[in-house]
C-alpha cells in the first residue's frame, strides 16, 4: 500500500491500538505494555507526535481526526 510506506510498523501498531475499544480501567495500559513493549507515557508521546504527522493522517484519517478532536477539546478545557 502506497500510503503506508512512510509509517513504520510501530506507528501503524499505535494507530491500530487506538482503533480498539477497551473494557475496564487499565486494559489499554496493559495492552500498551504487553503488545507494544512501551511505557504508557512513551506511548502517548509517540501518539501525540503521530497526530501531527501527515503520513498518519493518510494511513488512518478517521482515527487521526477523531484523536485530534479529542486532543483539541482537552486543550480548550485548560
């Protein structure tokens, strides 16, 4: 797929994890540690950078735009 050439496997995995729903507290953090071998803090740093990456938007526009809206809403609350 042409659009995925710019994103590495880790970046695609982060976006895939964001598409999933998680039941209960801690389930997402556990998946981050077990599946991606990242600390949640590092995961969210990478995710935040991905939201500003045009390659991520091209790969998964629905997820990236949804997460951008959430991020913008949280910033507006501060």
